[in-house]
C-alpha cells in the first residue's frame, strides 16, 4: 500500500509541475503576442514630437520653458500651426509669447492660441500687478485732437464748480491738475500703437491704481476731464496746479475793512440835593 501511495504522490506532483509549466508557457506566449500587437499599433499610427502644455496656461499669461515640453503626437490630429524642434515655440533672446486663449494641460500648443514673440493678449496683459483699467470720455478738444496713441502718458485736468458759498473757496469754475503721468493703454477699442491714422477718439483707457481710479471716477462725474500729452522722454513730475477765474484774469480779492463804530453812551441825570449825577444806561433807538 505504501508503494502504491508513493507512486500516486509522485504522479500527482509530476502532473502538477507539468500543468504549471504549460501555464507559464501560455502566459508568456500571450504576453509576447500582446507586445507584438502593441508594437504593430504604434507603428501603424505615425507620430511626431511637438510642444504641449506642461500645465494649464490661462489667458494672458506669458509662456516660459517650464510651461511646455516635447511629446509624441499623432500626425493625423496635428493642429494647422504647431511647434516642434524645427519650429521652436520659444527662441532664446526673443520676447516670450502670450497665451491668447486658455490652454489645458497636455494640450498641443497651436499657433492660434499664442501670440507672436513679444505680443500681448489685450488689455489684461498690459496691466501691471495692482493696476486697473479705467475709461475716460474725451472729444476733439479734451483728447488732444486725436493725436493720442496707446502707450502715451498724459496729465489729467479737472474743470468744475465747487459748491457752496464759502468766501474762502474759489469762486466760479476751477481747473485743477489731479493726476500726472498716467499711461494710456487703449484708444476707443484699439490697443495697437502701430496705427498711423489720426482718429477723434470718444474714450481713452488708462492704467492706474484703484485709488487713482476712484479719484478719476469722482472727477468725471462732477466735472469735465481734459488730457495733456507728455513728451515721450519727459520724466518730470508736474507741480500742484489750480486756476480759477480770478487768478486767470489777475483779479485780486479786496478785503473790506469794517470801520469801528464809536461806542454810544447814553446817560440819565439824577439830582440828589445840590449834586447832579449822570448814570450810563443802554441806548435805545
């Protein structure tokens, strides 16, 4: 019986080992066939290396080398304009490109979604940190006859009437310099400074801090704003300027001196025996 049991055990172990061997061969053949099929599928879909976004890039952001990478992209789905090693997205020494549309992570960098080197994406890319855009209404007189261009700097004057009857305040209309060296970033709806045509603008857009924007909004709602164009290389700061009608015409205010009136003293006379007394009393009309 022991001999029979031993033979059965040996036969069982042999069958088990053979089954494991066959399973390993089958799994190995399957993996090999799968890798071959994958290789065939890669070979059947031609790809090229192009620049894709390494992160999500928002509208108006400059694109740096850390924001992009080269990746394989199928030729059949290439954008009409793309960037690769032969047509690089960023060239050393050139100004960075700006995203004119939002770009998702791992998305191909298409030519329609980025500006030319040194370009911009509109007003938002022209505002520094902490600045806001504010529109000012102008006409042919207050807008320097249409000679303003984006990028120019101007002084802003306010003309209006100060309410109240305080004799210490200026009387009539007053013109005052309220801001100096304010930069223009757009004329009407045009932010391009390359145009040579002279057009009479209806609005100009300036870049300023929130505090200056509040001052300009208050000034525009209470009076008229006029712009004075500064020279391109002018780095002076205008002093405080305020002109009213009297100073414009050279009229000085005469001070009226009140004449001191002599104090009237009224008296009544009272006789006390042989003595006559004069007693002061309040005067009546």
